[in-house]
C-alpha cells in the first residue's frame, strides 16, 4: 500500500492505493502554517478511521504547488507513518515532455493529470481541472504537454467580488433554474454558475479552433462534475485523475 497526495492551495487530496487500486480518498483543507506533528497526526487519524494499518504502507508520492509545505509534509509522514516521500518534479518527470517556454513553472499536478489521462483515455486531450483555479491542459497524441490556460475558479471569484461590493451577500453557488434572476442570490448564481459554464464552453471551442477537433475533453476537480453534466463537449469526468496519475508515475518512474 502507498499514499498519493495532491497538495493544492485550498485542499489536499489524499489517495490510498492497495495492490495498485485506489481504495480510499480524503480531502482536507490546506493549512498554511501547519506543523509536522499536526499534519502527521491528521493523516494518521484518517488512516485509522479507515482501518488502514500504517505498517502496511510502503511510501508516499506527492505533487505539491505549495513548496514551503513540502518539508513539513515529508517530516510528518516520516515521523507518524514511518514512510518516505517522493515529490514529482515537472522538469525531469520522465514521462511527460514539456513543449512550453517555461517548463520550470509547470505545476506538478498538471503532469500527474496528463499521465493519468493518457493512460485512461489516450491522446490528444484537453484536461480541465476545477481546483483553486480553473486550469486547461492540452496534451498531444504522444502525451506531451503543449500548454494551456488558467482562469479564476468561480467561488474564488465570488469571494473577491463580495469583498469589493458591500451590498452583495455571500451565496452558496448552485445551478439556477433560469438565467433571469429574480433575487440577488439568483442573479449571482446566474452570473457566476451559468457565466462560468459559458466561459468553459467558449474556451473548449477556442482550443478546438486553435488545435483541431480531434481531442478528448476530461474534467476533474471538485466542481468538475457540475460542469461535465452541463457541457456536452466534456467527454469524461474523472474526480481522482491527479492521484491516479501520481500512482502511475510511482509505478513507472518512482522508487
């Protein structure tokens, strides 16, 4: 058994793999000033709740876009689970060629997404990851990262707007029944949920215009299910794409 962790700015997704299969996942908030004890004990408690023995764990593989937490994560896992941690690095990942101008700036989660998408769906493809930001990752038939786009995530955008507009309330975003909002909450849901759906539809169309029609579209991330249900041009929704990619990288390249 081993753990795969995707450390994002908002959440950490943890996958527990047994005999190569994903057996359990958890999502916890990313705490910016967490200590190794707090982190290690949190993971230990999650494993105990699922009746996973730490003695059965071999190691952990991690993608992290929060580099200052890397040492804390590795130390916490070593101290409380007795396992070593390997971090996937984009520039020498061994599986995904980076056909971009700034390869060192590519997030490791984007590499893991492409590894999993190539294995499960083939190429070429466009991955849309609905995380702290909404990222678009275009990859070739051979699995090379060709580039992409990054846009705000709708909840993050709403938080920024509410901070700047005193009369707008905080709203739980959900799909509205009608584009014409009759209340303030309805107006916000129409503008944000339907507006972001239209943005994603438009971006997919622009990628097809720029690259060609022959690619698959895979959605992942917490909000990905809503978008995949509403947008016909999204072919697949795969909630666990990044941890699956980490597991595949560990199998093919890691220790």
